[in-house]
């Protein structure tokens, strides 16, 4: 049953829909041209353009709106695409038999099932390369800022970022462990692209160090809430959430450890802390705050 949203949230949903459409249009331009000349191009297009929430691009663009207002800039849209490409690249690998061995992603057969494992690995590497190329050359941005953008992206994806998070998840995720250890893995595997999104925006908008620190705190809390919502949704049937439920059965998650009620309570706590960070950053009541409200009104959105 559809949840009735107040008018302001309908307006927000419309704005989010428009931003997503802009991101998809720009992604289409950055990906290999259609029809792709080979299976690698096909996998890159198919996996990246498949319907996803685009939460990382949205975070970047909504942060930019809160910090400097106006329409989404070319640089903002380019960097949003870079983040979505890294995310898609990570999903290609995450789904492979040597990792989570998933059959469904975004409601479709996973990339290695559609195109083969060789294509999934190569397509992922190609997406990653393209993302770095985009981050190195956004429109009208000084070279010193471009350098910082590339460094940030490298930190978010590399051995101290997503790669480390994934390794933790693979090695620790199957055995029983305490809450703190689960939260540590979640922080490592889900938060890096969330924090990169807001830090990209902070760099483009030349935000103060204090504002950037609070944005980072906001993105970390939101990322932790998002991962819990993802785990909660995993306990639902695909019909209930429309896609990839059941993919992480048997993993030691907060939901498996404490049960859904306590996990939901943790979501609320993370979202409350996220909101406080926005207030401390001086952008309480803006677009990102509306994103939080939207999360609360639609708790399965992240699933
Ligand atoms: C740097 C390419 C690269 C790989 C690093 C495989 C890997 C190593 C990392 C994967 C980390 C991972 C899968 C984290 C899960 C985060 C998460 C909540 C994924 C689901 O994201 P959504 O809900 O998905 O945003 P959609 O489909 O909506 O985009």
C-alpha cells in the first residue's frame, strides 16, 4: 500500500525525480555509446543505468543545493556520475561468486550471470577508470580542487575505503560478532561513497572546514542508517520491496543480531544524529534535512 506523503514531501519527491533524470541523462553521455560495440560496453551501460536509487549522486547534488543554491551545475552532475559509476563497479564485483554470489541486482540478473564473470570484472575496472577520468576533469574547476577530488575518490574506493569494507564483510560477515564489529564493517563498506559525495560538494562550494566536518558526520550517520535499512529490507520478500531481497541471508547483520525492532530503533538514532550534524553545519531545514524526513516517511526506501 502506498504511504500518503504530505505535500512538501511530494514536492521533494518530484525534485528528487528530476535530479535523478538529470543524472541518468549525464550518465548516458559518459558511458560507452549505444548500441555498445562489445559486451564490456553493454555490461557498463546495463549495470549502471539499471534503475537504482541514485542516493550517492543525490547526496552530492542536494548538498550543493544546500550550500550554494541554484540548479545542478555541470561539475556537480559530472561528479555525481563518477560516484554512481564507482558504486555500479562495486556492485558488479560484490555480486560475483567469489563474493556475495548474488543472482539478482536492481531486479535483474546480476552482471556476471548476464555477461560472464570475465566481463563483470573487466566492466567494473572500466567503470572505475572512467569515474577517475571524470573526477579529474569536471567543468570549470581549478586544478588544485581537481587534485583533491581525485584524491578523495581514491581514498573512498581503495584499500582504506570500499575495498577494505568489502574485505571485512567477506571475512567477518559470516560469523557471529558483536554490534560494534558489525557497525565497523558497515561504516567501512557503505559510508565511503556517502562521505565522498558530501565532501565533493563541500569542495565545489568551498565550504568551511567546520561545515565539511559536520557534513562528513551527517553522511556517516546516514550511511549507517542506510545500511541498516538495506539489511531490514533484505528480510522482506522481493514482492514487498520490488527487488533483491534475501541476498544476504546468513550474514551477521544488526538485524540478525538484535532483531528488526531494535534495528529500526538504531536507524532512528542514526537519523537523529545526522539531523543534528546538518544543524551544526548551518544547513538545518534544507534539502538534506528533507531527504532525512523522506527516509523516515518511507522506511523501506533504501531496500
Ligand atoms: C572500488 C569497484 C570497487 C570495489 C570495491 C566490491 C567492493 C570492493 C565493494 C562493495 C561494497 C558494497 C557492495 C557495499 C554495499 C553498499 C550498499 C548498501 C549497496 C546497495 O546500494 P543501493 O541501495 O543500491 O544504493 P542501488 O541499486 O539503489 O544503487
